[in-house]
């Protein structure tokens, strides 16, 4: 039986610095000017900001005074530790804690009692970014104890999910293009930088171009599958695929890549799901089709004795698929949160902030198909309130209004002594 990894035990968090001047050390940011907007806002509060540029793509969005690191990854840890000492760093700021440069810097930060502040895409989208201490997903300090979740929710207002900021796809695509192509073509400026992405961005964009040119046919086929399922009598389950290059898979799951996760799920489905049931494997919207998913899914279904009962689609209305399903299987995608909000039985196979008894199935994948249970509605509502209140900032990384709102939210949270989730949880546990 496939088992889920337990969340990594969190090290004792660094004590919050007292009010006053802090020294923020910025490393790699998102594919946007967000860090360049946040820095002057922190400086206006009397704090110091130091940015280390590791590649030219990041430099394109910074355009402020910065330090440059052009050495190798083997010397990076010692170098960043010296920088922390030289600049009296109190707060390390990173976008995603799992990039190798960030992971090594975090080791040096913890040795010095420096607080680690981690940004990422929001657990709820659009309109939100994630802002946590130390890490996300399996590394998050958000509690997995339902009683603690309810206690946090008691202090939290009901979140407003009305959409305020919309990122045009073209804006996102151009930012991504500038960031990653800048990284590649700026290699002479940072010759020893080691990329964290799996695919070369030039290859990535060529594959994406091919996908966009042939988009209509798979979208139509996916819509037909959804309509057929809704019109039929067979129950179905949904497996939303994630990207193999995503650190949610690489750092927070027991799988080496997404094909391995898919094969494990299809094999379990073939052995243990009801004979009349179907499984819908839905590709990630940003999948570039380098992986021959249709072929791999068909082979996995045949090996599992489920040929003809597993659909592989690229497109389709995910909300409709979830709403009509018997359950959702995910590694640790935020789709799991959407499934919980929709009241559908859900299981997480990797470290996930929402993998909480009462919200997700806890007895293993093989038992899920027959033993699934819907999430506790009251706990699901409490979870959403608590998660937004403690880890989410209203705004985005790509639009000017969205970045302005996010910067304001981050500054306000820091001024209030937040994010203080580790300390709050410790107080609740000792009460």
C-alpha cells in the first residue's frame, strides 16, 4: 500500500526580532518586479535591504543596486553565510525554499538564528500569494491537528474571494520569457549559475508554441469526455497531474516525477476501485507535452487491468469534473483544496498543507476507492479561514495593482509581528 510521507519535523524557529531596524537579504524572486516593489517599501519603514543577483533573468526585474554572485554552487553556502555576517542579516527572503541556492542559504540562516521568509504562488488563486515562515507544503508550520486548525479559525475573519486582480496570460508569458531567456542568454555574466529547472527554457517555449498551435483538438476532446461522464451512469475519480519540474513533486513528495505518481495511482485504481468506476487523468494546464501522457496512461491502465476505464484529457472544466466525481487523488496540488471546498473525498499522496484528518482520507490509497469519506464541512470552512489568515496575502506578482496590494499586505503583516504562526501554535499547544 502506498503511504504518504509525514511532514518534516520543523526545527525550532528563530525568535522574532524586536521592533526596529531589520536587515533583509533577498535571493531569487518570482518572474516579476515584486521584490523590486517590496524593497523600497521596507526601506521606507527604516529597514535595510540587500539583494544578491545570481543570474541575469532575476537582474532584469530588479534594476536596483545589488550584489552579484558569479561563483559556483560549491562555494555558495560559505559565501552567503559571510554575507549574512557582514550585513547583520535578520531576515532571509526567498521565493520557494527548495531551490538549491535557497536551501543552502537557509542552512546558514538557521545557524545564525535568522528568520526565513518564504514567498510562493497562493494556495488560493487568483488574487493571493503565499507568505510563510521557513517553508511551504510539508515544511509549513500550519497545523495538521484539527483542534488547532479550529482554534486558529476562531481568530480569523471570513475571507473575501471576490476577484480583484486578473493577470492577462500575455503578461505572465512575457514575464516568464524575459526571466528564463535572460537567465540563459545572460550566462556570460553569471557563468557558473546552476539552473533549477529541468528543461532548457528554449526547448520549453518551442514545445509550448507547438501546443498552442494545436490546442483546439485536445480541448474539444476533453470537453466531450466531461460531457460523456456527466451523461453516463459510471462513477468517476479525478487525478489532476502536476508538473514533474515543480518542487511540490521534487521536494515534497515520495515520487521522483509525475509519471511515477500517475503509474502508482492507476495501478491502485486497477486493483482496488469498483469495476464500474472510471479514472480521469487530467494534464496540468502548463504541461508542455514533452511527456507522452496519452501513451503512458494507456500503458499504465493496461498493466493495471483497467484498459478502457482510464481517460487522459488535456483540457476540460476541472470544476465540473471535481463536482461530479466520487473523489480526487492528488500528490499535493492546490486542486486538493478546491476539492475539499467542493465537498469531495480527497487524498493527498505527498506533503500537503491540507492533508489533515477530517479533510483528507488518511488510510492509504488502496483503501481510498471504497473507503472514501467527504471532508467535514465545518472543519473545511475553518481550514480555509485559518489558512488565509495565517499564510495568504491579497495580491499577485504580475499586475501593478496586485503587486501594490501584496507589498502593502506584507509590510502590514511584518509590522504586526507576523508571520508568527510557529509561536502561536506553540502557545496553543502549551495552553
